């Protein structure tokens, strides 16, 4: 009776092997056909070089929820140093622009730690905090 029980288990394993092998072949085939999808799936959630970035400042910079909450209560026209105490160095600097006539504005981007595809862009005018906006990639 013991020998028939062992043969049944061995038989079940023997019939499962072709299904396992077929599954592996299909998975390998899908990976070969969809190489880009596999690379995306395997890649870490690091922010990619953002279109429009003029210079990468700190490649591993990310903004936490706590930092974002502190930044949202900073009043406009506070010194840039006060903002930098909260957010530290940015991921990248964006090209300068003129929002108001005669005033050159600096912009810095910070990816969100929980979703690097979302960035907070901080605007400075004359080394003063002038506001922010979210950028979705």
C-alpha cells in the first residue's frame, strides 16, 4: 500500500512537469518579445532625467510627505535659505524664465519620494520663495 501511494505522488509530479516547463517557455517568450516592458518592470523607481532639466544637482534627491507639508506653510517672499532648510538640494535646476517683467526666476525640481513621476517645482525670484507647482510626467 505504501508503494502505490508513492507511485501516485511520483505520477502527479511527472504529469506536472510538462505544465511547469510549458509555463517557463511561455514566460521566457513573453520576456523576449516585450523586452522594454521587462526592463521597465525590473527598473527601480528612480527619477529619470527630467525633460527640461538644465543641470542635475543631486541625483538621489526626493521630497518626503513631511517635507512637502512643511513647505506648503512657508509664506511667499521668505528667503530661499528658509526653504532650503526644509527641502535641501534639488534633483535638478530648470532653465531660468521671466514670470514678471524685469524679474528673472529660478526653478528647481524635486521628485516625490512616494511617486517619482510627480515633481514639485519651486520658483524663486531674487533669492526669495515665490511659489510652487506640481509637474506630472
